[in-house]
C-alpha cells in the first residue's frame, strides 16, 4: 500500500466534509420543493372538492328551475335561485353569479325559452398549506345548463292517432271519452294505426293492432305511419283487457300514479312510471301519437307530430260500432329514461324531460 502524506489526509477529510455539507443543502432544497408540492396537492384537492360541491348545487338548481320552462321564465329563475340559496350559496363565501334563461331575450309566448343556466363561484377560496409559497386565494367556479326536452322516439305508445285540435281542447286531468269509430258526437276522432312491432312478430291487421295495444309500440316523431281501416271494436276490447289486467294494483288509479304540481303532473314513484325499470307493471299510462288536423286518418298515412300522455281509466266496447275508451290527459314532467330518445322541446308533446345539457 502506497504511503499517504499527512497533507493528503487533511485534504481528503475536508473533501468529505464539504460533500456532506452539499448533501445537507440538497436535501433541504428537496424537502422544500417536496413540501411545496404537498401543499399544492392538499390545496388543489380541497379546491376540487369545493368545485364538485358547487357543481352539484348548480346542477340541482338548474334542474329544479328548468321544469317551469317554457311557460314561466320568471318562476324558473326564482326557483333555481331559491334552491341554490337553500343549499349553501350565500354562505362560506359562495356566490350565485347568475341565473339566466336562454336564449337571452326569449319569449314564453313563443315557447322558445327552454334552457336555464346557473353559475356559482367562490371568488376568494383560501389556500391553506399554499400560504408557505405566498399563495392566498383562488377563484373556484361551476356552471350548469339544463334544458326542457321532448321525446323524439318512445315505446309504450298506443296504435291510435289523436288530432292536435282534440288534444288542445281537452282539459288536463279531466275525464275524456274517445271513440275508435268515426261516430258523430264523439269527443275524439281516433283512427287505428298499423305500426310494426318486434314484440308482435308475424302479426298483421287486427292481430297486430291488438298486440300493439297489449304490448305498446315504438313510435318516432316525424315518421309517417299507415292507418289501419275498420272499427276494430273486438281487438280494442281484447287488447285493453290484457293490458289493464297486467297493471300493478298499486298503480291502478290516477291518484296512485300522479301528483299535481302547478300545471303539470309528476309520477308519485318510479314504480308507476312505465318508462322506468321499476315501473314495468304500470300499464295504464301510455303515449298517444298526435297528428295534424289536416291529416286524414281514414285510409292513408299520417305523420306523428308529438305525443299526448294519457291515463287509461276504463273502456266499454259492448257491441256494433260502440267502443268508448275513457282517459285523462296530463302534461307530465318526468326524469330522463333510456327507453326514450330525446330532442328539442316540442310544443305538440305533453311530456317534458328536464335534462342537464352543459
């Protein structure tokens, strides 16, 4: 082993001491950066949580208020504002930035007020650990848009056609008698429709019509459907018997199914909503295709322009051309379901779907 002079030993020891000092400095810098990242992670996590809370409030307020559209834009703004306030906006530094019906300047008379926007924010959300980096406050904001939409396609539709003038004359909630024969003095002029249905495969004519009443058909707005000639008294009676016998006992009356809220009706529970998975046993609530008064439902094709919501109360088809079906029409607001396809608000449909759109 080579000899090492005392001077060399001193130099080596000094080098080691200097390296240890450098390590201490590096570790200190690293810890400072690490603590900074941890501080930012904690604060960012808190801001994300607050943003989710504000988003939930904005979503719920928009959905609550939009149900008044397009009829009453002022009520929509008032309800959304009240809902946001009752859920924490105005405290904790949370601010209701704006509640606005879109498009701006829309008119309820023109039925174009269909979107409600809610903006909430916390303009001075405080940093906590970030203060060590000189950060004090940040702005956290959320926005929600909800729209009233209408079904463009739906199942659970009866193979009947309802003239728009009859739909408009009928008072919501009142008992209305509709006839399938074109008899004078009837309150509704209904014509049977021939609608192809996978559930009724192999059927046609009267058998298809009967099956469509029992099972419900799938119908799309804007599509032309052929009419089914004939009085159809027997198939109407048989299809309705099968349908009403399959109705849940707890959803067998109008009062059990619907509750009135203002000028609209809502389902008391999903168990009586035939478009929900829980309501498959509810057979009295149906949609009826709305057609133009200019369409001739005698022997032709008719274009479906909208849907009327009806609760089937009873029917009486004793003999001959007599076949009266008694229903109650309602203007219903319901939650969105996968068994419908949605589109813009359609004033010729009596079913309204409040949905988040942005």
